C-alpha cells in the first residue's frame, strides 16, 4: 500500500463558479468516501457527459423532505453538500452510465444558477476545516485507529480494509471523514458530519459510532475508548 494520503488540494475556482449538482434522496457524499452511481435519466446522462469532458466534478446534493412533488423540477436541496470526482466510468450500450465517485470536498451552495442545461448548476464555495488543537486532534486520531483495529477483529468481512483505511490519511479530520463514510449509514448523521467544519466534532462523533458498533459486536459494560 502507498504512503498516507493527504487531503485533496482546493477545488478549482472555475469548477465552483458553475458546479453541476446531482440531487438524490437520503444520499450524502463525505470526503474520502466512495459512491457508485447508476445514471439513467436523460438530464443526468447529459451531466455525466459534460463532467467527463471537463473537470470531472459534481456535487451530490441531498434532497430535502417533500421533494417528491417537484422531483422533475428543482426541488430544494440541503445547502451543504459533498463534491465528488469521477474516478471510474462506463457508458452502457443504451446510453446509461455506471460511475464511481470519490468524495473530495465539502461545499456550501451560494446560489442556484439559471437553467442553461437540462441539469442543475450552482455557484458554491468550498468549506475549509476550522482550526483545532493539534495535540488533541492527534490523540483522537490515535484512539480512532485503535478502535478501528479492534472493530476489524470482530466484523465478518472487511477487517483488513478497515485497518488500511484508518491509516491512509495524515489529517485526523480527513481520517474521521473516510471512516464515517465507510461505517455510518444513517443519512441524517452523515449530513451532520458533512456540515461539521470542526475536525474535533467529526472525530468525536466517529469515535462514538465506532465505539457503539464495537460494543454491539463485542458486548461491553461501558463505552470503549
């Protein structure tokens, strides 16, 4: 395995000035996470072709509750969303696409742009991490590594991948994002983590989730730390 990953460089300003969004119900793309997509609607086929021909970036915007009545229009989405880069794509014979996105950033939508294409585009700004105490963050990072190692011993499959994943990031905040992306499935919890610019908040919540999983799989009297 290669050395530790670094957090991706900032997004190109040109991409953020006209960023395509792929609105999905209860889907939150966290930095460091992987998202497979099956693209079949004509407007999103167009989005995919344009992305592949350009910067290969799209935002995955979670639809707000009640979207069903206006799904084919412009239903409201959460202001904060994850940006993914297409790292694998296959165009199927009937024009559909199979994509794999890797989350690389969290952004906030500033405004939605007038309709110029079949799909929606926005002007967005990248959200940077807040500063935190590096000693405290490193301590939480080491605890997360230790907990994931213990969890890897009791899960049915994927233990080796989890051990590798938790060691793949130099940044504690980026490590928390990647572990959360792999282990936390609840869309509300994922949305809260996406919106949290404080790395300590993400580390603490991810530690709590991994500890809870470990106690469920290997019962303990108190929370693991």
